[in-house]
C-alpha cells in the first residue's frame, strides 16, 4: 500500500516522525509531502495568486512553501496525477483537533483535500503534545488505532478523525466512537505588540463538554474516532426552502 504523509506543523515536526513510524508496518511505499513551515490553523486554505515553492529533499520526501491543502493538491496533481496513493495520513498533530476546532485544523484540512480526490484519508492528533515525550500515547497505542482504522470503511469524500489522549490522562483504555464536541478555543482578542494590531488567543480550554464527544473521551483516557464528511449540505432544512421565480 502506498501511503502519502503530510501534516500542518511542518516537515521538521516530531509528530511527522511519529506518523512515519506508525505508517511503516502498513506501507509498501511512503511519500512525505509536508509544509516547509508551521501551518497550524490554516484549515482547508490554499495559496492563490503567488508562486509556491516545491522542493525535493530526498527520495520520496518533499517540502512545500504553502498550506497542508497545497501539499496534498500538489502531490495529487504533480507527483501522482496518474497513480494516486492508496491512503493519506495527516499528522500526528501537536495538539488535539476536536469539536468546532476541526474547521480550523490544517491537519484535518489536508485530509479533506485527499478526500476530494477520492483517496481515503485519516487525520491523527495527539492531545497536549508539545515535547517529544508527550507523544508516548501515539507511539505506543497508535499502531493498534491505525490497524483498527484501516479495517473501517471510510466513505467517499469523508475523513476519519483520530485523537489520542494526553500522556497525563493515564493509561490508554481503548477506542471510542465520538461525536464532535461543541466548543472552540479562540474567543478572546488581545492588543498586539504594534499599533493597530491584535492577537487571537491564547487558547483556552473550557470545562464544559458534551458527553460521548471526542474531547469527553480523551479526558477519560480513550482514543476518539469521528467520521467527518465534505458534504456540508443540510438536506432537511434546504428542502424547507421554497423555489421562487422573479
């Protein structure tokens, strides 16, 4: 199986090394196409109206001077236009991607770009991951989570979003299917360091959470798995609208 790896923390991020180690037993070929710099919070954005650097660093390893979605778009249209990879793995993100924040996530955005190309995609994130030691749950229990994920049928134009619990949440207890929590981290705006400038954040974790949600299960020491879809159409409420002629 040919697996394409990408992330949003940049090609030098430790989480990408963890992801490569997780993917290796399942892959006959691995290609890495990742951003040259940290692109956290870029969601599904793409770089328009400017040149994008695309550089080969080694065999099957490329860096892109753009967003995670740029990386997957270039991989699909330049490297593998006629022979798409069998799977795209995005991560392991330095921090969880849960609840309303999945829309901001470059990790999830890269996976959705793969889904648009009808390539199965999995986004993997690690709660509270900043230092190398924080990735111990992903390194130890990621193989079992990935093995299970590969047994799941991912629908066309969908992404399986996996979050690993933080190291400080105790021994990983298992895998739980989860709904998205309803919360976001960045609601505060502060004055910036220059005139007429502002900063978003810092990230604040609110204590409220939905039962059975992705964040709920992480706090209980479980790996959360949620299927996300590109189909944002609300069929029920769309059908309540009335066609009108002018």
